[in-house]
C-alpha cells in the first residue's frame, strides 16, 4: 500500500502545516506540530474507515494501471 | 519475422498483412501520416488516460468520502486526537506541573487520502520523424466579414512523415553513410499536474474550517494526566 507519501494537515492550535503519512496514522503513530509541539494522531474509532478508503483507493489505482498496460 | 529491405519503401511494400493487433500497431506507425497527427497522438493518449483516471477518482470521492443525505453530499468526518502539554501551577503551591491536554477534532476523510497519486506521473517520449512530403501554398484571401485583416493571404503548409527507424546503430546516418537531413527529432515530455482547482478549493476550505472541540467532562478526567 502506497501510503508513505508525506501529506500536510493544518494544526488546530496554530494553523501550521503538520507533515504526516496515512501509513503512520494507521499504525497509531502521532505527528508533531513543528511550531507548538502538539501531537496529532488518528482516533482508534475511525481507523477502520480510513483503512477501508485507502484499500479502495489502492484497488482503483491498480485497476487503472492494469487498464493502461 | 520482418523481411530484409534495401530501402524504406521496399520495407513497407514487402511487409505482409498482419493479423495480430501488436503487429498491426507497428504497421500503423510505419504508415505515412500527417506530422501533426503523429506528434499529437501520444499526447491525446495521455490526456485520455488522465481523463479516465480523473473520472474514476471523482466517482471514488463521491462514493467513499461523502455520504448522501437528503439529496446533499456531506463529507465523512474522521475523528483525530491532539495532545499538548500545558504548564500549570501545582496544587501544593510553588511548583509547576505539566498537564497533557487532550483535544478531539474532526477532519474530512478527503483531506487525509493521498489523492494526487491518480494521474500519469511522467511521460518522456523521443522519436524521430522522416519527412516524406510537404505542401505549402497560399489560401484564399480572408473575407472582411470574418473579422480578420482584409487582404492578408493565409499560408498553409502541410508536412507528412512517418516514424523513423531506430538510427542509434548507424549513428543517425543512412546506408549511404550520409546524414539523413529530412529526419527530425521529436521529444515529448508530459508531467503530472497538481490536483484540479475545484478539489484544491474544497481541501483549502476544509483546512480553514478545522476548529478544536474540547473533550466532554467524563472523557476529560481519564485523558488528562
């Protein structure tokens, strides 16, 4: 699963962009805001929703790759 | 097997009719075509492939990142937790305690997914073109009512050609050892674009709307350490 791309989310406290990876969030990792040192993580309750969406996105991607070949 | 030929025209004529789709495709590229069609064909193919992927991506977004309620698409929200240290004065007086404050906030699922993956990342295509024929002529005078400058002659030039054979073996020279002057090199490079403007606006709006919500009383007790 290609979920290691670095993405950014706005910090709810200081609006600084916090770098994160979906793979890291799904593993339960926390990501630190470079400005206010707040730690953000994915709530366990919604992990399955993100996991399902990522799985479907990867399926879509591989189906497109297969069509292009 | 491709038959041996002394020149390119013999090569075309002696090529037997192919039935398999792979060989037919090769034969298509050896045919004489308008140069514009030859250059634009790979670009059209890339844009078609990108359009196909974007349509799939849009459908994916609607089906998985939004839920329809009362005819409106509402974003699926994902709960996230934020923990940060807070300096507090200790109860026994004089000292300082660092308490961890826990805040829950929600972000739309669309802002967590790596969506810009679904596009052709990079395409680099180099090929040679043999110009086989050219036509240059003057067209009719532009009419005044068409909104163009009257009296200016419209010049048309048409180039026809075909994909050149790989000349890396003979260093760009033909069999006589002379440089092939009618051959032009075409280099096409396609790079992936950013997300569509509409999707970016949506993501920007969602990012600006993220506001922290304090944890309810019962949660607060066990989450504050």
